[in-house]
């Protein structure tokens, strides 16, 4: 299995190379040369397999001979430890109504679905780095969930360190606890004054310093890493095997979307041969819904991004969208480059998407406002006795609006306990800190404060710390 860049001006690479590389040198994203295929008979056979068995099988189709079977099996079981995730199902399905279930993706260590991708990513990276006798220092910025999921994933990995910037006083107490109280010698929290954009600008400055980057093996675990997508394809294959009873039946999945990683994974499962009806659900930052309704993809300016109750979906552009467009333009990279050139110059492009009745995949899209999210949380609790978080509520609202038939899964991407305010607003209930996170309260906060707001000054102090730790 080899990987090519969507922009068509970089050479093809193996899975291991793509894993460590991130963005392609030509600025494009890596995609497989072709999608491996699964038949419905293959998937029906998986009905009795455990999640991890399915994971090994699906991952192998994308990794090829790069990693041997025994190693891959060990990596999967380390990443998805049933004792951590609470069951052998890893992403269990909770039935809520006739034929409709919640696909629970948030049972990992940080109680959000980012764990599924990042736990695997860190273990795969650790393995490849070990084989090459290399180390990687991950540098990133976070305003919320990605930070803790990445830090939890790097914990106890021998070849990885992580240096994470987060804006002082801007995250929820729960998120601060999850990041700042992690006790691990490889985890460094740097907390400057200023906002998330300043943090992100500082990371960009560090990445622009190629000499520093090389000397200190600086890398990232950003949302465009192909391995993260593959990890997410697994739970759609798993979901299909569990709820689809007949040959080639259509499965509806409703996916709360921001950077389009999760929905893209459902699309890839469709490209592999499963019949998927994908509902791309957005909050008021509706870049994707606008695209699927009008054919125009328009990125937002920073000032246009609104803060919602589902902050992990508050995006200005959908970073994985390029992979989808690459297929849509018939994998013509010259055409894709022209569209992205137009995007850079004008902030938008138009290239319509139409559902093809002969295709295994249909895509629809919808938006839920903050008020609708609150209403949906109340409705789901009243009707089914289940508390869902505001991200999941976006997907639930869009699903209820569509009135689809047949088996359906709503992707649950975070646990409600992480969003105390939203739950209190909808239900008047105060959520407690879940048992699995209580141990963190016993740890001291471990952060390095940076009393700066200027990105250049933040980057300077971050580099000093990295030098001190690495040398
Ligand atoms: C990241 C995230 C999303 C959005 O997923 P994408 O892959 O970026 O579309 C939705 N919900 C939660 C809780 C998240 O953390």
C-alpha cells in the first residue's frame, strides 16, 4: 500500500513514512493510491469478532507489510485496552430507539473521541521511531480536547515527548485538570497569556524555523495525519458489522463535524465497499453544511468563527476536506491545485457535489444552533433517559430532522461530564467528575507559565524549554 499527495507533486510513500511526515512537501494531504476493498460477506463474518480483531484486520489493509502482524496486534491491544475503555467493545453501541443507536466513541482516557485516533497514532509512531532509532518532540497548541488526548497518548511512550501550548484561563476547569495534572516526564504544558490564536501562531513560528526543527526532531499529531483517519474507519466497520443484518444494507451515520476527520472516515468506509448514508452535522460554524447545500466551499475568517456550546467544532475551515475533494475532482491533482489556489486568493471555490444513486455513499448535511442543541439534550433525556453532550446533540438534532429509514448510528464524541455548563442549562443537573478521572485530582498541577502574549516571545520561551529538556 502506497500513499500519494492530493497535490500530486510529491513522491509516493509507505504508511510508516506518511505516519511521521504529516503534511506532504507540496502542501497536500496523503491519501492511499487506492482504497482497499471489503465485501459485505467480509463484514458479516466480523459480527462475532471483537473490536480489536476488526481493528487489526482493517488497519492491516492500510498498513500493508510495513508492520508485521504480531507487532500490529500488540499495538492495537495497547492502544485499545478493554480495561481502560471499559469493555471489549471499545466503541459500544447503546440502542436508543428502534434501529437507532449511539456509537459511543468517548470511552477512552480523556472521555472524548480524539482518544481513538491518538492512542493508536502515538503507539504506531513510537514503534516506527524505535525501529529507526529516532525520537520525536511533538509541538502543538490546544484550546480544549486535542491537548489532553494527545498528552494522554504520549504518556509512557519511550520515543515521544510533547510540548503543548494552551491559553491561560481560557479552558474549562475539567480540561485544565485533564492536561495540567497529568504526571509524566514526557509531558510539558506551557501556558502563556493571550489566546489560542497566539498559541497557534507561536507553533507556526517554531515550525518555520527549519534548522531548529531538524536539530530537535520537531513533529506534530495534527488532524490531517492519515493514521488518525484509518483509526476512525475501524469503528464504522465495527458499527456496520453489529447493526446491519442484511446483505449490503444501507447504514445511516450522523457525525458531529468540525475538521471533517470523523465524517471522512465514514466516507472511506463507504469507499471500501460499505453502503453508507452520511449525515454531516455542523454547529453554527457551518462551513461544511454550506458546501453540501450550495456547492461553494468558503473558509471563514477568525472573526467569523462563533463560539458555541460544542467548541471542538468551532472551525474556520475543515482541514480534511481536501481529501474528499481530491476524489470528487476525479483524483486530478492539477484540478485540485487550481481549486486550492482559488481558495487561497478569494477565500472560496465552487465545485458541486451531487449524490449519485449508483454510488455506495450518500452524503447529507445539516446544522444545529446552540438553542437547538439545548433543546435536543432535553428531548433525548426526556424520551430516552440518556444524557448526551453538546457535540453529540448536534448530530442527534440533524439525524432527527432527516427522518431516515433503516439502521442508524449517531456518533457520540464526548461524555456529558466534560460540559457541565451545557448540561446544567438543558437539564438543571450538575454533572460529577467521572470515577475514571478522579485520580487526577490527587496530582499537583504541573505547568510552565509564560508571561507573554506576543507569538514571537512565546515561541522563544518554548524553544528555550525544548533545548533545556532535549540537550
Ligand atoms: C474533534 C471533535 C469533533 C469534530 O470532529 P472532526 O473529525 O474534526 O470533524 C466533534 N466532537 C468532539 C467532542 C471533538 O473533540
